[in-house]
C-alpha cells in the first residue's frame, strides 16, 4: 500500500449512496466553476518530504467520489491548476485521520531520533525518568544522563513549561478544543520562566502552540491525542500549503508530515526531551522519528 492508498483509506468512509455521490459531483462542479486563482506559494524544502506531502495533497482531492460505471463524466474544470490546490488545514486534518488509526506501539524506552543539517542525536526515556543520550557530545556512545530518584519521582515528558508522566499524557483530552483548553490551564499554573522572567500571556500562547507541536512529534502521545493535536493546529490562522515543500505554520514554523504514519518528518522548531526549545534556521530543518523500543543499543 502506498502513501496515497493510506490516506485514501484514512479519509474515505464506506461507499456512499448514489444520491450522495451525485450531490458531491454537482458541488465539485460548481466549486470548480467559481474557483479563484491559486494561492501564492513560498519555497522551502524538507528532506524526504516532497513525495509524501504531494501524496497528501492528492489524497485529499480524491475525497469527492468520481463518476461511476455508466454514469456521466465530471465536467472539466476551467482552471485545472485551481483544482489541485489544497488548503494546509486539510493536510493537517488528513494527518490527524491517519494518526488516529495508527497503533500506539509498546516498549520499554521512548526513543527520539533527531537529524539536523549538521548533527544527529538520540534519546531514550523510561517511564521512571531514566534517560540515555547518544550524539556528538557523547562521542556517539550511549550514556546515561538521568537516573531515577525514588525519593523525588520524575515526570519524564515535557510540554513547554509543563512536565507530565506517561499516564498523564495518555489521559489528555482527545477533543482538539478541550486539549487546547487543558494546555492553556496547565500553563496558567506553570512556574515556567524565560530569561526575562515568568511567562507572560504571549509566552503562554506561544508555549501552547509549541506544546501541540510536541504532542504531534516528539512525545509518546496516544493516537487519539496526537490526532487532536493535529486538528488543533489546523485551527490556527495562516496555515499555508507549500505544495511538495510542506506546510508553513504561524511564526514562520516550517512543517512536513509523513502521510503514511501521520508522523512529523520535518520541522524548523521542536521541543526536546528536556523541554528545551530548538529553532533550526537552516533548511531542511529537523527530521524527527519517535517510537517505542525494547532495547538500548549495545
């Protein structure tokens, strides 16, 4: 099954009745007749994301059923280029649909692998707070950087300014509005600070946005919560589809999603396992893979 098949399966339900097909066809014909000029596109390249996002774009376009055998063909669009334009929000919603149906996975360690333009590093986290690291700073050896403290239990996973246990992550709301409200409330009571002092209202708003990015990318959020994070991101204004070059989110954050898994495979901003914010200036940004594994490397 290719990427297009995966997204088609995620987004297309059981075969609708013929009258629904006819209405959908008529709506599509009317939309194409009144289509506006294509959106302005901004160039940015995420390594390995071109075919993935192109597949996501194509998959969203197949949501309207085509003509059935013996039925009338669709009217040709007066502007074929307009018919290929898909909103960035639709791509995020497509990713949410795939993420929601992707098995969560199990394992002893939550493994996050980050590839930057110049360096690569990995972390392994256990639910008791133990953590291991491998990268240039460790001579590419796996070393223990955090050991569990039985007297002071550690919350091993971090949103921006909010530390959570795995159980708390799994208990987060699965409705996008409720998830956003939960994060906002948690940040209101957070003791997080910037170098200038306690979080301001603007700081909390930005932290909430980055927390959704974290739930969609680096944290072991269950499928329904990760899907809710994608759907919440889709509500932000100014999300732009850059075609085969990914998405542009608020604050200039560049973003790409693998439609086969609903995983983020390119971003210019992310929060690491310590809760620290990284901004990647150089293209193609950071490529992130995150999954449960059972063993540490030898």
